[in-house]
C-alpha cells in the first residue's frame, strides 16, 4: 500500500514505478482526503480491509503511515509538522500534481485545516511499542531541501531505524529502483 504526499494522489509517479517493479503484487494507493482525520480514518479502514504486507508513505503520507501501528511500514522523508509546512506558501488554493479518481484538480488550505493538522500532530507518536519500533524504517534523502525530521524519527524509533539515501525530497525512478524496492523486498521476505 502506498500513501502519497501533499497535493498528490494515488496515481503519482511513485505509484506507477512501484507497480512496474511489483507486477505480481497488487499496489493499493488511495487518493487521500484533504482533512487529516478523514485521511487517517480511510487509511485505518484500508489497512484493516487490505491487510497490506508493507505500507509506504512519503512526506505528508509518511506522517500518516507512521501512525499505522502494527503493520510493516516505510516512511520516506516524513513531514511530521504539516501544520507549519502549510503556513509557508500553501495557504489558499492549491492544485493537485497528479490525476485523482474523483476528478478534483484543486483544493483549499485555510486556517481551519492547519488547526486540524496541529491537533493530529500532538498525538501522532502516541502508542509506539517496542514491537512497533521494529516494524518501521525511515528513509531520508541526504539532499532533501523540504523537511528535516530524521532527528525526531531517531528519537522516537531509534537511530538504527533511520536510513539515508542519495536523493532529495521527492522519489525518482532511480531511488525507487535502487533503495525502495530492495527494502520492500527485504520486508516481504521477513513477512513470509
């Protein structure tokens, strides 16, 4: 299962790349609601229904994926403070960067939405158990100009759960092929 980042969708380039690399597997990738609590409700329901072997989330999707306790997950350049990110250049009307199933092409960010993210962020690390720490791997681009939450991730999950990759905030085909796919394969072997 793949959880997209801000202003993206379940048909992003990363999803397409994952589907090419895992042709024998079903890659589930929902379009997330803009509201963070609605997004988490959808993701919890999908995890219960789909029983994914691995959940991968990038950026905002990494923040959501981190909260899906009890399932193997990879969080890539997680944006643990979306409320702050939204205040800097994302207020008002925004365009989606990839096609959504519902046909929506834009959405609004307002103060009420920022407050919803703040509420979620307060409790996003609640309930992490020692067993759960073993289920999470964080991937961090060494040239990411957008978010820098590796120290926070390390403090919550342990330094050994945080890996660097040669890249930026967004994943490209090379990083998907050389970093993400091998990590997913390792997790699938551990899951069997």
